[in-house]
């Protein structure tokens, strides 16, 4: 399984990369290669040009700007999981990354690559949606910011023009004392998620739910914020019954069907995982706030 | 690890370091794809994308013009090199109703996705793939046969256009008056089962390198095969050459597990292409090809009944089996026949009859994968026993205890015969004790309390048990020669093939036991027709038994001759001598000794001088110990697991495997075989499914979609050993290569059913996916709420 | 067609401590570069789509699937393969020795990828539990051993690397 023939470019700056994108037809950006290289080896894609982003140092790095974490598109998944800022302020991402492939995948794979590939089951995509991330897109006309909800246009279709590329993702940081959980149903450790759930919530001083974000990955074409459930939970006193009712909103999801996994399965497991994730996130929130459970 | 059953031996039964390890651990193995020769061409095959189609025309003009392309060859282009155009079915069975021999390359009709139609030869594999992609083939799609049950219905389309039907074979296996037993039986239980097994997926796929040797007009073929001598015979027949003109040799093999003992069009096409071009040709199968071109197992449908008396004693078993054979008859009906033969073996079954129908489908041909049908037969029997236990209110272990062949009836002659007509006689073993060991090891009696405690917390645990008896050491022989050369070094050559299981270590150990005890002085050559004149190769857990027996007998004969000659030269009685390393010494008197080198030279003789008395020249022994009867190993597996009723996921918490493979030559190698087999078994039970759609298009064609067990899916495993020495071979050993696979599916199914017993869910199929489990739960809950 | 892109490139990759210079077609994967251009055939190909892990090598000390990298991407970087694990005097790395002692290899095809993965893992996690080891090697498929012996070998090698107790 050898790749087809193509011409290779390795720009050293974002401007150079954008210029290449504008000039070349049938070009593909090569980030970590964990998704593109298998497709090339299997000849599922036949690009005339490969633009390798791995030499653009400006594209990698984690920085805190105010209450936002800016992660460069070419930052390796492993580096994100080990970064002190991520570990202290975004444990949801650390937990999610534990499910992303295997060591070898994370050593090379990037956050930008995952976001642009936009696999419905991708953990980082679900996390970005859950945190209301903003994507920095760069093109010939300069840079623009796009909310994650608008970035994920459709099934594996990000809202990027052919002459644009993702430069970074900005993640608003949850309040310091928040609860979180990332759960997924996968056949084996490290496999693609059949269903994934990300939850972040905060509590008010009385122990009621103040803010709540619930994202379902893998069930629909793009990650789905469970808005109805979030509304139900905001301001409410948390208990198992409430979590059950919130999770039951998954029954209305228009879920993906494929040869091995029917839609009803995704809906049913989504409900189970949302309930479990809420319980875990709540438990962690209580602990973070030093409250009696 | 305790020492195996050879307490007096110096190396037998010990965990000696493997002779294979040194180069492999350094990355200096020599696997097929590591072979690089000057002037070598790389091959890529053009394969049918259709499950069934007429081939109207092949246009390779554009492909031939691509850079680096040496040739694109179809069957027509290869004809000058071929004496025959088809690979004859190996082991044709009297049960065949039609024999479907597949062509070297398909030229008129393609009958499965992946069938090879043309071979592209270029300076690199990438260029060969470019060329293959540029070949245009005009297809006329034909109706597709995608399911073996549908294939046998009246009016079904045929998998081969010219075939009268899809019925490839039918036969009945059995004994006793089954129908009368059922008429009179107070209790009858019926199960309809569907069992799917997947492919072997050795980490190294197939591959062939064919090298023409123009000076003597010979051909050397390196092949990742389990049966080099049979490969040579096949190539001789098809290429029209004598055996002395073709050498088939095996490089290091990165796993095989069955499919590498079948022969394939690609092997012939590569050899023919090498002769046609006069250049070495290499073809390495990639993983995607492995899914569509290498033999695999697939579906079986069983409709079986068990008749028992009021105490749960088996009176009779009968039923019908439909087996999906794929598009060609490549190798007998071994898989279903093995399944039917395995079904009753562990138990006293007074009457038995299974009717088999084998159906052709437009899918990859089916040939044995590790276990070769036995796991399916065991699954069927164990499901019936569970049904009977449930129906009669008996503990599942108890009903089995009442029916296991007891040790005092050994050797137990069943009325069954193997495919070669050899009587199936269970030679040795204590099946009830083995089952009890497994039960004790798993704390079977303490499980109800564990289950109840878990249920109180909303967790669903289950436990399951399965027994098996396995025919091992398939005869009739394996060739081994042992030679001590003038340097004193010992050379062993064998027709046995190595595929990772430590064959060379095993044989070196057996020979070293007789000739000095130092494995470092022994070189073993396996799998090379130039080194061994005959051989049957690796399959059916046979090589330790068959090659081991021949090595043992040959080495003993050689030892006797060595001591005889040494006795003459040292002027002492042979009985007072021992062999230690490379020297023969007088026992207790180290200074009185002779090197093996001196003895070998004395045996070689000198012109004009008499040879040492008592024998002919040289130190060479050749042996093919003939043993027709198989020796029967057995085991019991207990699986304890948890079913997550929210997701359908199954987690095995504990697996206990008690087994008897006779005396263990090398305890650690034995455990390695068992553990590896258990991993395959868990894959068969919960993960491995080769999915095809209704047009026989394969949907799982990569390792992300077809799930192999990784380290995180393996449960804690406890392996317990019993050694019943078999009288059937001089070492008292039984085969162990497939044992680990055989009972796992049945034990897991039983445990899942036990976990879901509050909903009275019956498990009737393998593998079990979380989707299926949740579907069963939903159906049960819907049924309960009515 | 010259849009500034190239079809092959001169690269210099440091492999097992030695700088290797060669002309590499851009579509040549790192795995094929190692195996065919440099004749280091110890790194094996089991799937060429990034699942089986047999092709794992260390790039700048990090375990990566070489079938998912292009040779040209390794230009200027350090690669360690199975052939580079033993000491200069030929003595085996503690992991290699432990694998042999515990029967952690049967056919040996997946072994090189496992060893490079574990070399990196033990640097990151010098005192791992069995569960952590299993997770670390969950991206390496072995079809022969069932993994138990590999885990046992790794535990012993970890001890040796930490310097606790002597290796036999």
C-alpha cells in the first residue's frame, strides 16, 4: 500500500503556506499525518501536492491569553496533554486525550489536524465544541475567527476555503473550580469512539448547577451540544433523577447509522454516558469546591 | 514455571533459551520482505472490485507505458510458462459434489472481491501499484451469492456462472441409532446457532520471491508458507518442472495460523512471472489484500438437538450444519469436518449424527484458521449442554461432570473416524479432573455470592465453562535428519516449518538431550526443500509430536552409534560413556574422553582402512516416525466477566484455562502457545467480525475496522497444567498450538448468558458485539413489559 | 510540472547515531526509507495504515509510526530503530534481554515496534504498573504471545533500568 505520486512542499512560515494554498490546485495540508497518511497509503485521496506544515515552528505552542488558552494548530496532542497550563486549567482535555489513539498517535498527531479532519467521533473536536472554542483561520486576506459551532459545517466538512488553513484554536477556560468528565464508548482502548460525551459544569455556592456544557460526539455528523439538557440543568439542584432526565434528551438525537452500529444504539449509549458523565462531573465539582457531597 | 514431565532429563522439559531469539530481538530476522536481490521486479496484483462479474476485456496499454513498468501479465501472457492453468484443490473430499479449482489468474469470470486478474511488474512496489491502477478492465456484473443459507435455496443465483448449484459438498457424520434415541428420550433441547470466525491476520501477511537461476535452469521460491514441500509439488505440476528444478524455502515467518498452508494464485503467478521475465520477482501482500485474498473462516449455521435422560445424561446429539466455503474449493472440507468431529469428543455420546452442507458464495475461500473448525463444534455442544442444564435445573458444571468421558474408560474408542479414515480413539486424559481444576481455579462455587453482591450494586457478572478435546499430532509422519559433521557440530534438517512457535528450539532440545545437551552446537534447518527431501509442514498442532518423535528416534540412533564408535576407540563399554557438550567421556573419569569431531571423522573413514564396527559410514540418521492415530489433548476454560448493560460492553474479569497437552517439552513455550491461542479465542468471541454487505463487498478491510485483541483487552489469565503421557509417541507429548482458541468462545457465551440471566436472554451466536447485547436486552425488556 | 514542489529530495537523517545521506522520492515513507534505502530491515510493515504498530521507531526520542511519515520529513532529525537499541559492544538493551528471558517474542515480527515503544515508555514512566504497560502497548498488535509475557518482561526490564536488583 504505497502512496500515489505527488509533489512535496515544506513551507517555513504561515505566509508561505497560505501562498501555496492559494496557488496550487488539488493540494492537501499534511499535519501530524495520522489521518492523511493512511488515506494516502490506501490511495483514498490522490492529491497533486502535499504541503507539509511540520517545519512551521510558529504553528505550535500553548499560550494563555487572559482566560483563554490559545493552542497552535501544529501542537502535538502529547504536548498538549503534558502542558502544565492544560493540566491545571483544562483537565477535560487531558482526560479526552487519554482516549485519542495510542502513544504513537499522540506523539505525532496535532490538534489542528484533528479539528480539520472533523471526524464525528474525534475527541478533540468534541472538547472544542464543549468549550465553545474559537478557531483562528488564516487565508490570503488575513486572519479571521470562527466559533466552533460555525466551523463544523457538516460531516467531515470544516468551514475553511481551499486557500485557507487553521492556525490556532482558542479555548475559553472554565472557572478554576469546575467539574468535568469525558467518557466514551469504544470497542477497544484507543479505538474511534462510537459515542463520546464531554461535560463541564460549575456550581453556585448553594450547590446548584450554575453553568453546564454537554457535548455528544460520534452520534451525529458534527458534535452536538445538548442544549435542551443544558437548559434543564442550569439553576437546578443536581441529583440522579435530574441527570437521568437530562440524559434522556439524547433519545431525540438524529443519530448516524452505519453497517455495524445502528442509530438506536448510539442514542441509547449516549443517554447512558451522559448520565454517567454528569454524575462524575458533579462529583468532581463538589470536590473542587470543597463541598460536602 | 514448574519443570515439565521429564524430571530425569537435562534439557527436555526445561525453559531453555530459544535459538530463534538472538537475531529476531536485534531486528536481524530475515522475513520475506527483507529479501532484496539485484535486478528484482516488484509485483502488484490487479484484483476484481466485483464479487461476481464476467471479464470482458483487459486493456493494459496505458499501464505498460508508465515509468518503471516492466510488464503487465494476464493468464494469457503466462500460458507459455504453465503446464496447467488451475491450482488443484488440496485434499479433495469424497463429500464434494463439485470441485472448484481456481485459476492462476482469473480471465473470464471473477468470483470474489479481491480475486487476482493480472500481475503488474515494475522497479518498485509503488510503481507497480501505479501500473495496476492504470489497467482498465471491462466487467459485466453478475448476480452475487452473499450468504450461505440463501445460496442453498432453490432458484438461487450461482456463485459460478457455469455451476449447477452452490452446493459444494455434503456429508453426514455419525453413529448409533440417533432417531430412536430421540423418540425415546424424556428430554430434548434444541439450539439454532450462528458462528462467525474471521481471518488469521498474522502480523506478517503473505509473500513470495521467485528467483530464476539461469545457469542450471532452476527456480528458487522463497515463500511465507507453512508447507514448502507441498508448495514445491504444486509449482512443479503447474510449471511443468521436475522436483529437482524447484527449491521452495521459507524465510522467517511472521505468524501464519493456518491460511499460509493453503496455496494461492499469487504464488504461482509470481513464479511464472519470474520464469517469463528471467528476473527475480517479489510480491508482498499488504494488509488490505490480506482481507480480500487470503483464506479466512466465516459463517456456520447450526441447527442441533440434544436428547438426555432425566439425570441429564446424553442419549444422542443430532443436527444440521451449513458452512460458507467461499468461492473456490481450496482445501477439502477440513473446517466443517473438524467442527463436526470435535463436537461430541469430550463427552460420552451414545448416538450422533450431523448432516453437513457446504455452500459456495462469492467471497474469499474458507480454509482453516487456528482451531480449524473445532471451536465451532465445541460451541455447539456447550450451548446444548447449557440449555439442558437450564431445562433440567442442573448446575452447568454438574451436567458436564456427568457426561465427560471418565479416565477409567481410556483409551476410549469412539465410532468416529478422521478424514483419513483413522479411528478416533481418545488415548489418554482425565477430563473430569481437568474440569475440576478449572472450576477450583476460578472459584466457581463462590461465584453465586459474587454475582449476587454485584447485582445488589447494579452490576451484572456472569461465569461460563466449556470443555474441549482436540485431536493433535496429525500424521502420518514428519521427516527429520540428524548429522554430526567433521567439526563435531550437529545439523538437523526437517520438513517441519517454523512460524514463530519455536520449532527449531524444540527440535534442538530433543536432539541435544541425546547428543551432549548443548543447544548452541546444533543448527536446525526448517522449511527448505533443498535440506529435506520430504515433509508435510505445520498444521493441526502436529510438529512437536511428529517432527519431535522423528528427531528423538533419529538422535537416539545416532547417540547409540556415537557411543559404540567411542567405545571402540577408547576401549571401554559404551554403557560406561556419556556425551557432555562436544565430548564423549567415561562416566566419572573426565580425562578419558573423545571429541564428537574425532568420532565423526572416524565414522567418515579413510581410504584403505576398515570402518568402526557395527555400522556403516558417517554419523547420519534419517527418520520418519509413522503415527496415524492422532493423540488427543483436552482442556477446560472458565470465564468470569461483566456485562455493562448500559453499553453492551463485555469485560472479561478472569479466565482460567486448565489443560493437558501431555508432557511439556518446554513449559514456557507451551504457555506462550496457550496464551496466544486464548487471545485469538477472545477475538473470536467478542471482537473479530469480517463484515460483508449484501453484494458480498467486504466492509471491514483494515485493522481499524476489523478488531484484533490488544494488550488492554486481555483479561488476567491463569493457566493450569495436567500432564497425561500419551502412549502414542516416544516422548509422550501432545500438540498445543491451537488449544488456547478452542473453548473460549463457548465459555464467554455461557458467561454472558449467565450475566444476563435476569432477562432470560439466550446467546446463540458469536462473536458478540455490544450492539447485539444491547439489542437482546432491549428485546427482553420489551417482552417482559408486555 | 514545476510549481516549486519537488518529486525527490536530498536528505540527511541521523539513524542510530550515524548521519545517512540519500536521495529520497517524496512519496517514500520513512519505513520504506529505513528498510529499502538504508537496508535496516528490522522495522517491519504490518498494516501501512497506522494501526498495528510494527513499524514504530523513535524520532527525536518519540515513538512514531514510520509508515505514517514521509522520509523527507525525517530530514535533519534523529531516528532510532531496533538496530540501534543494543549497546555499541553488542550487549542487549535490558528490554531485549528481558523479552528473551520471558518468551516475549514468538515470530518476532511485531517485536521491534514493541521494543521502541517500550524504550520511550520506560523513560517516561520508569516504575509502571502492569495496567500502565498494557495501555502503553495498546497501539502494538501481537498475534502470537497474548501479551502476558511482554508485560512480565517489561516489568523486569524496568527494574533493571532503575537499578533495583541485579539482572540474572
